C-alpha cells in the first residue's frame, strides 16, 4: 500500500468515526430503539467503490474498534463488528454478482447490517426473541440504505474528476 492510499484510508476512517460519533449524539425520533441512519456507512460504500474491498474493510475495522474504545462499550463492539462486516460482505457480493447501482448495493448492505446486529443479539442474549425485531429493521433499512446510497452517489459525482476516485 502506498503512502497516498494509506493516507486516504486514514482520512476516511477518521471521517467514518466522526459520522458515527455525531450520529450517536442525535438519536432518531422513531419508536424503534437503536435505529440509526448509518452515516458512517456512507464512508464504507464510498471506500468500497473508490479504493477497493481491502481498504474498505480496514477503514471499517478501524472505525469499529476506535468507536468501541472511545465509547467504552465492549458489547457494542460485537454488534458493530457483526453488523459492519455483514454489510461489507453483502455489498461486495451484490456489487460483483448483481447488476445493481450504488443504491441497490447500499440498501443490501443496510439490510445485511441489521441482520448482523440481530445475529449479535442472538449470540449475546441466547434467545430467539430479537428475530421478532428483524422485519421492522429490514423495512427501515430500505430507507437508510437508499439515503446512504444517494449520498455516496452524490460524492461520486462531485469527485468524479479528482485523484481520489482513481485506484
């Protein structure tokens, strides 16, 4: 990895961490606990398309580890790891195997993120009760995934002629 690519990853990891922190300060006024817009996932989608899978995974891992360390919440680490890497894996597969736009890839990532977090809840609670929450989360992921995909598409358009979009 060149110094330039490492610097890009570091800046994007810092941005993702900042988005994650900012989002935690302003919970959504929804009757569904724990639902977030997934602003940090904008960076993951962007990194996947602009830098590649390995760099997107590294950025995601740094964001998750530092976010859990700053929050001091080890339980949140499991939720973030399973949710984030489920989303990244789904986005990788959807990007390669299906003729989807960034919107479709992002929606698939949002749905997989929620599935990963439900998986973490199943592991931690040792109960199947969190599965009842999954349909509501998947419905919300349609909107949150479309929003993050839309913002990522705007970023791609704005940065189309910059060096950041060249691998």
